[in-house]
């Protein structure tokens, strides 16, 4: 079975990117992978935005092969292409305040202070997203080679307020430590 974009027949599936349920009737991206527990394949489901952000290569291939028109296809394609060009962007898993002062930034290797904004990172391995550390928000330019990360931060941290987003945008403008 190839990767697919199709409406969800029910609201039972959870998105592998954000962990939220995919509403019945909402278009979703299905990535077919070998089943690690039995013969055959398994399908991992994603919201279209989550797929464009976290699985850009297979999503782009599926989107380009799709014959039916899709709302927001240009935006989704641009987001996915950005993830291909900047290979570390798919690692973004939101934004949060540091709970302690023990984590080290994967970019500059210095300690992330307690209460400071940080960007959690994940690696995609064997069909799973594995937590893999954090970076300072001002280190985004050096680590991701771009500061165009706000849409991804918003998507994977839906509880961020407008004030939080403004604070993150301000920190993104600060040069690398």
C-alpha cells in the first residue's frame, strides 16, 4: 500500500505528530511502513499540517502524486519543502519553559536556565518520534539554519498564548549565544 491522503472515516485515529485525535471527515495523511510486529505493512496517520512539518519527504511525494485538488496545497507544499531544505526543522516539537536548569542546548552546548524558553527536539526512528534534547530559542538560527519556526511552534504547542508567541519571536531575533 502506498502513502495516502484521505478523509478519516471515524475519529478514532490519533496523529503521530501531535498526539491529538483526527476528526471524522478530516483529511489525513497515511504513511505506510513495514509492520515491526508481523508480516505486511502498518499505516501511521497524521494531520496534514503535522505531516508537512514532521514527515516532509513522504508527504511531498504523496501530495505531488495526488490527482484531486486539495485546499491549502500550496501552503502545505511550501511547509514540507522548507522541512526538506532545512533538514533539522522536522525535529521541532513545540516550545516550553525549562522546568529545571539541567538541560544542555544541542546547538551551543551551554545550560538552559530554569524558566527560559526552549525548543524540544525529536528524532524520527523506526516509525516513532524519540525525544532528543532541547535548544535555546536564540540558537534556532544556527541549529535550524532559519528562524521561520513560529508555525511549527504553534502547531506542536497549542497552549501558547499570543504573549508567549511574541516573546518567542523576540527571542528568535536575538543572535546565537
